C-alpha cells in the first residue's frame, strides 16, 4: 500500500504576479536536432536554448519560468531573435556578476564572456517577472520581463535572496533590508543538466 496522506498538497497553477522581482537560477534543457547538446532546432531551422528559470526564494521558491532563447537559424526573424538573446544573455551575466552595463574595463569585458552555453547553467541573477498572454489555445504564462542590473533600486535586495511582490517595491530610505525568510534552493538544476 502507498500512503500519500503526508504528501505535500499540489501547488497552485496560479501565475507569479507581474512586476514581481525575484532571483532565479538558470538551466538549459537538453537540445534536440543538433550536434550541440544545448541547442534545440525547430522544423523551421530556428535554433534556440530551451531555458528554465527557477525562483530561489520564498514565497515563490521553486516556481519555474520556461522561455526559449533564439541563437540562430536561416531567416531574418531568426537573426533578430538571436540578437535579442545576445542582449538578454549579456544582462544575465552582468546581473549575476555585479557588472555595470556601462563598465568597459577588462574585468567587465571578461565577465561578459562564456566558453559554452553550459556556462549559463546554475547562473543566478535578478529579474522582473512578467506575464505573456496565451495564444493559439495556450494559457497565459510567466516570462522574464527584464533582467535587473546593478543600479536598479531592487537589485541588491533581490540578489540578497528577497522576492519582492508588486506593491512591496518602494525603495527604502532606511538601512537596507536583509531577507530573513529566504529559503534558497540548494540546486534547482536537474541532474541531467549538471
């Protein structure tokens, strides 16, 4: 007999509210259709990273955001998507490594380089969560609205492990808040992605 009385109740399928600031950890699901283990290729020859971002602090800890990041293909649209992804990844690296986007020092330039797509796995950075309207019969879903960079009013709090819900985002003029209720995830990256 299997007893599930002590199992955790099912998590609500509600979306993370738009304009929530949170720290996430990145993962890339294994690629399909290419020799590169990280890249997935669609039937239209669009190449993308199948990314998964896990929130690392309460009250949204372990909630996930799934997002594709285009890295190549054969059309002008594919190239446009790849350029958007390049900007997105630059922001991820700057957020994770505390680099000001205007910093062009050798150290900053080095911090914006990676050896492979795998270097993005387990990268922790700060984001503003948004909601993408569903289409073609699909429900609405969460997305990364933007990456928070050093200098943003909420960056330090979020990188310290605090999730800030809408309405709680007023900058404080007092001593910086240190999160006491954060419960970081040891590793949100699945075993196959390590």
